[in-house]
């Protein structure tokens, strides 16, 4: 049994801040990050400065490209440092585009978005390390003031004031020496108050660094979208290859075998006719096989491109609902009409979902709705079955999800145990290229 979560009040959080592990980890990160920040500043000053000066001789462009690509290494160092000390998990950005030749190398470097973002991060860190050092020094000063009464009592440290008098003091402000217990206790009290305030600049600067690392050192939204599209297109290609193999197998094992059988039957009928026998039964059998072959071919063609889609998505969904093994209530309001590719994805998704309902859900009724709004086509398939459907659970839903993703669409399935199951497909009205 899991323990109920206990929320921490702001006052408790404030009192625990100086000794909280989070504060110490973030302080350690800010302190260690000064080293790569200064190294990055020197790197940029030397690399970019030299590259710009040499640009008039054309030798500077390869140097600038190398500096931009090399900035990725500093980004990696900061990501790993933030991961080890603060637990910041940032995915690796995509690798740089590699082009052949010197000109290709220069193009790859100068157009490397990740490298430019890393340089921007390094420039910000070159300025931000100053407040980080100030925050750490303030924390160290608060700690020193807090323990100063103990140090004053434990160590016999004397100073000579302007009149030549020896003063037992470790803290001096101008001509004021703190050398009595009331004064030192006051200093300690100030240090304690200060100690409770110093964690918050540290946490604020660490939060700012986390934001910068996520924004500048990880993959951009464009990178994530490209990667997502690449994965979905690979899945779609695999799905298409599987479907082509299925069509090939069906043609080979079904339609082709029927045509061969029909040809043999007609050959036997021809032999009978030549010998003067009655071939009508063989002709009748060949005719029946021809009709069965046409039915199979129509089914295969329907699997490649349903003829009903030529009349629009509404008519195609009506065909699916009429052929469903369980009653289907259909509601369609699609205007404007989606592009043919979007209609095909919606059609095959609904066909597969209704087939899953009939095979696995124990449902007695299903509902299908399709509508367009704000440039998006939304298709919902629900049933009153037992639920339990999961994307990636071997139900074929992963392929449908991948197919939708090829056009920046989504497929979500809500199917709690006991039902009902609601699958929602969202697609752009126009196909994304």
C-alpha cells in the first residue's frame, strides 16, 4: 500500500531550506558550473574572435564552423553536470548534419542550430556566473556569521584598535569591534536570519539554469517534431510494406489459385467440346469461379482504396457501419471535405477499430462520430464493451497511432477495465507534407 503524499507547508519549506539536500545540490551545481562557464567564455572569445578576424582571408569560415560545432561539447558538459547534481533530465539534441568536403563542413557548422543555441547558453552563463558567485559568497557569509560566536569563544584572536588597545574580536566593522557576548550573540542571530534567506537566490539561479538547459541545450520543438515524424514515417512504411505483403499473399494464395483453377476447368471443357462431349457443367463451374474471383478482387481493391471514399468520408463510414458485425450509430458532420489522404487514414482507422470492437470488446453496440472544427477532423469510436484496450498491447492500435502520426495526427484510447472504450482520432483536414 502506498503512503499518502504529505504536502509541505511554505513555512516548513522555508525553515528546512538551509539544510535541504536540494539546496546543497543546487549550490554545488552553481559552484562547479563556474568552471565550464569561464572556460566557455575563453573559448568563445578566442574562437569567435579569431574566426571573425580571419574571415577576410576565408580561413576564418572553417574556424567559425568548428567553433560552432565545438560549442556542442560545452552544452553536453552542462547537461551532464545538471543531470548529476540536480537531476535535470534533458534529451540529447540531434547530431549535426554531415556534409562532405570543406564547403560542406562550413555549411554544416554555420547552419547548426544546436551549436548556435549552445553558444547563446555560454554567453548567458558568462554573465550569469557572477550572480551565482555572489549568491554562494552570501551563503558562506551567512554561515560564518552563524558560527562566529563559537569561533570567537574557541579561538583567542586579538586585534589592535586605533588607540593601541588589544581587542579579542574576529569581526570588525570600521572602528567597531565585536568583542562581547551580547554583540557576538547578536551577530549570530543576524547570521541565522541571513542563513534562512540565502537558499532562495541559490534556488532561483538554479531554476533559471534549468530553464536555460531545457530551452537551449536540449532538442528544440522543431527537432522533436522532426524526430517524431521520422519515427512515425518509418512505422508507416513498415505498415505499408506489411499491407503490400498481405495483398501479395492474398493474390498468390487466393485470386491466382482461383484463376489457375478456372483456366484448368476451361481447358477440360475445351477438351470435352473437341471430343463431342457436353462441357456445360465445367463451363458453369468456371463461371462460378470467375464470379468468386471478382468478389475476392473487389475485397482486395477495397483494402487498397475503398471505392466508397470516392463519394466522401460520410458515405464510406456509412458503408463500414452497415457492414459491422454489431449495430453502429453513426453521426457525421464533415465540412469542408478533408484531403484524400486524410479520408483514407480516417476510414481505415475506423474500420480497424470497429473490427476490434466486434472481436475483443464483447460489446453489443458501437458509436462512430466524425466532425471538422478549426481545421481538424475528429473521429470518435466508442462502445459499451468490457474495456481494457491499450495502445501497444498487441491489439494493432500502435499501427493506427503511427499512421495518424505521419500527418501530425493523434490517436488516444480511453478504455478502463469494465468499459466503455472511447478511441479519439484527430487529424488535420489538409494533409501535412
